[in-house]
C-alpha cells in the first residue's frame, strides 16, 4: 500500500491535491473536472507569500524526494521549475493559455487533463539538480588548528565526513549539493545572533555530515527501558501508538526508525508513577521525529503532549525549553560544534557538548530537579560527534598533548555516556 502511495504519477497526485482543498488558488476550472487552475505568482512580487504561494510546489518536491525539511535549503523558484517541467513533460496535461491569467494580482495557469486510456510511464529522473542547504546555516568560521593537531585529526575526519575539514577535497556522491545559506542559525525554533567568523571560513562542503546515525535511549524515571540506533538519514520517531500518516498521499511514506515507548507495567516503578505514565502515554501519540542533517541535528514534534529539551543550542539551562508542535527545531549546529571542537583541541575551551535530552509531559530543565525524577525522558546522541571525540582522544589529539596547566584541567570535564541517573 505504501509503495502505491509513493509511486503515484503526477496526474493522480495533482488530482488528489485539488480535491483536498488545502492549497489556496488550486481548484477545478469546470464542473466536468477536466481542467484546473494552478496558482502561478512570481517570487519577486511584493505580496509573495512563500508559505501559501509556494506550498504546492514544495509539496511536489517533498513527494518526489527532492526536498527534505531540515536538510535542504528552501528554494521556491526551484520547486516551481521542477513542477512546471513535470507538467510540460507529462502527456497527461496540456496548458490552456487562453484561460490562464498571469497579469493579475493572483495569477494562475489553466491546464487540461488529457483523457486517454494509456500513457507512457513518467520518467523518474528530472534534469534539474537541487541546490540547497538547510535553512538556518551560516558560514561560521574556525581557526586552523596547530600543525601537530592537524596530523592527528585529518584521517579521522576523512572517515566521518565527505570532505576534509581543512581543505583537502575528497570525491563525494552525497545525496545533494549544498551551498552557503545566509540566514542566521536557528536555536529553539528562533533566530539568534550569528557568531563572528574567525580565521578561515569553512567551505559549505566541509560541513556535510556523512554519518547520519543516532543513538536514542528512553528512560522511565532514570531507568533505561529502550535503546535503538537509527541507521539512516531518515532519523527516528520516538512515540506511542502510530506515526503521522495524514500526509502520506502528499509526501509519501516515512522510512524513519520507530522507537515505541514500552509498556509501563513491565518495569518496577514507585507507587503511583505507573498510573501517571499510563495517563501520559496517550498524549504522546505520533511522538517526535529527530534526525541528523548534513549541518546538524533537528527535531519536529507531532504529539499533543508537551515535549521539553536540553542540549548544546538550548536557550535555558535551568528553565524549561519547550518544543513547539509541527515546527522544526535545530538541536545541534555543525559549524558551532566544529568551532568548539577546535578550541578544545587547542586547550582553549571545554570539551564540546553534543548530547540532547528530551522530557515528555513535564517541564525541563528545572533548577534543582534531576532528570531521573522525570516520568519519561530520552537521550539522543549523534554518533558522528561521539565517535569523532572518541577517536581524537584515542589518537592523542587535544589538550593532553600540551603541557597541562590548571586552566587545561578546568577545561577538560569528564562526560559520561550514560544517563545522569546512572
């Protein structure tokens, strides 16, 4: 069934979108439903609204796997060109110029659905190549490390990233080509001030992560009850019940790993807590989706129950950080992580943080309240960051190479890979 949904041809897909009524300006042109209007506003117009005017083009790009929210740069002109090329190439449609209106405030084109019994299969490959990087990435710069540090670090980066951090280009066949995005980075779903670049700016290719695995652990009152490693860039759902399926006819099925909250009664919990958890779990239906993109770690909340988090980009360390529903939030920023890593290697800063904690149904973090007291928490670890730091430590790179001072010791706190309750 899912395969049939994903393999809908353009004609079937477009008819489903027209009938859904979810797109402003997309409608049937005649009662017989043989012609339809499609909104065609130019992105250069002053009243252009990307969320509305580009919604259909974006949906087609997502459905065809050419745009992934949180991974690729939003480019409405490319989305529009892609659908226009698909319409022109398809034998199912014919433009009707006499009915189109392109010089009005809300311009549109009219297409005729060609009524034939059979058509050649639609070509799977479009000639266009998607250019983009995730919204919110900046060309953050870092210092070149000391020569002796470079010798240790370079072979490690070659195994974890497509392109060497310090300028030796490696052939790559990444799933898309990235470019610098000039928007400011996202923290907790809001824009923040970019850090001032220092030293040689990182080329955008150098920020492409090739290891998309995530280690996800679920805890009930500090007791680890489930663990999974998501193997692909699709990420991992953490949820109760079913995954979001309402948009599969538009976006296609999701292949993300699924980590379900296990039954509460299978674990020894303090009196009263099992009842509280059983009341909470139904509100976590559809859960959250967390994934690694080429420039960081992202999350999107789908469940009705509130979800809070703490991590490298969290605004508050002793006050709750809430994830807004249906909104993509950046949890770890690759340029910032590399900058902090470089400082650590020089002995000028602490070990960079990369672990992310989620708390379901209860405010988090809170001053004086440990995570082990919370009903349901999860820890998310991007393995590219964990393995990078482990390999650097085992190879001897970092502050330990240099004469140790009191300052060095202060900047090298010990981090456990276990939950704080352990």
